[in-house]
C-alpha cells in the first residue's frame, strides 16, 4: 500500500466514526495479506526498495535466489545484502529502468536476470519517487542451453572444417609418404659417405609426416567420435591396460604411479577401446604436466549404488585460472606443442557413456580429474498421472 494513500487516509480519519475506521483497517489487512500471498506464490523474485535502496519487502523466491532471510533483510540496504551490487550505479542519477544479468555464487551458482523499475506518484503535478520494484528471474537453464547450442555450432563448424582438412592435407601427406619411400630406396644405392646425411634428413621428414598424420587423425576423431560399441567390462582392467601402454614412457620420465583400485568394482556396459583412449589422453596430460625430474600420479577407483568414480591426480604444474575456463576448446593448450584436442576427446567419450567429468586444479600444486560413470542407464522416468480420472458410479 503506497504512502500517499495512507497519508490521505490518515487526513480523513477525524471525519470517520469508529466502525468505519475498523472497516477500513480490516480491508487494508485483507488487501495486504492477499497481495503478499500473490507475491509469495510467484517463481520470480520480487523486491520492493525505498528510494535509498533499502529493502521494504521481498518474497520467498528472492530469498532463495540470494540466500536471504526475510525478517533479517527488511530495512537493510540491498547492496549490503547482495555483495557485488552497487546501488548508486544501479539507480543512477535519474529514474531510469535497468535490465541486467548477474551471476550469483551463493547459496548456489546460478545466473539471474533482474529488472529494476522506479515507483513514482504524481503529487500536485510533480513526480515523487516512492521507491523501486525489482523483479528477478532464474535464467540458468536457458543460459546453459544457449551455451550448449554455441558448443554444438562450434562442433558443426569444426566438422565442416574437418572435411576440408581431410581432403586438402590427408591426400598430399599420403603422396609425400610414398615419394619418401621411393627416395629411401634410391638412397640405399648411394655411397655410404653421401648416404648418412641424406638418411638423417629423410628420417626427419618421415617423422614430421607421421606427426602431421597423427594430428589429422586426432582432430577427426575429436569431432566425429564413433558410436560406442558397449560390452560388459571391468573399468579397472581398462585402466591397467592403458597404464601398460604408457609404462615405457613413464619409466623414462621417472614418473611414480600409485594405484588404488576398488577390487569390488561392478562391471559396466562400455566401449573398452574408447575408454582406453580417454584414460590414455588423461594420463598423458598428467605426466606431461610433471616436472622433468619426475613426479607422482595417483589413480583411484570407487563405486557407490549410483555410479563409478575414477580419479586421476598429479602433482604437476596445475592449470591456470585463465585456462580452466577453456579446457575443452580446440587448440587451447597449456603446452606449446599441445593441440588442445585431447580433453575434447575425453569429454566426448565420457558423455557418450552418459557420464560427467570434473576438474580441480591449483597452479603449481597439481590437477585432479574425476570421471563419473552411472551404473544404471536412465532413459525414461515414469511420472505420476496427474490427469483427472473418471469414476464409475454404480447405483444399486
């Protein structure tokens, strides 16, 4: 109820008898209660602020968005309750409306959109500012969908690029490989004194072609992964097979691997080759982040009634905050020779198995990667029937 109406009502109280006053008070209470019930039932947050930005009312949704308590918040300045908001910059020198997005981190990380509008009243031809109304809505889901759409568009663009890359680079590489083989045969017929220098250059060229061919295959695999061919398998065995492949290189780098695998890990329906590729990329990233003199990698597997969790931890250089936000972007890598495709492949494989991947890292202290794979694949969930049912009435 605005203050202008109440002031007019008070000015007329002396003309009303006690019964009329009681009737008006009852009406005010009923209307206030009705409006509060309406506001409290809204999914959008509603805040009423005085001209200085202090909260005079907020509904349950607003309390939930910002982690506030209604009783403690009323009368407090908004920018004191919601850290990061600056009231003078929001309200501004004029009485303009404001529409902004913001990210909140407490009580949970979500994205919100708010609309701030002034409440004015015409008093004797002059506009008087009574306060502000702030409407807040949760846009977390729509923002995530937008991000997924952008990611899908990026992958589609990469797919088109891949077709061109495969044609424009793949064929010349094959041709170069064939001609280098012919040169290698010619070199064997040359005198030994001339052969050594040419053989060294030839080996370098062949190795570079192999590297380009490997990069091309990795790029194509990253954006066009094969559909998993699932069979019942033990994830511990997949991890051990992957470690066997990497053992020679890890030994050469003096990497100490500590394994703690749950012996009672249940079997999963998975594509063993794809999961081996995922762990290969993760472990390779882990030991390449270790110092040159060696380091440690810890691999753990556990399970509960819902999922299997595999953790890979290293004590390497860690990931910078700037790079953490773009871990899965192609061609973004913390290493000069890195392609940034390895983690993209890992995430695609994990998601193809209905799982999720989480990174934790501190620069200079190391990185932990956690893979969550569900034990039961949930395709549908039957909801309760909320439609009205017709009852049959039998008269006897």
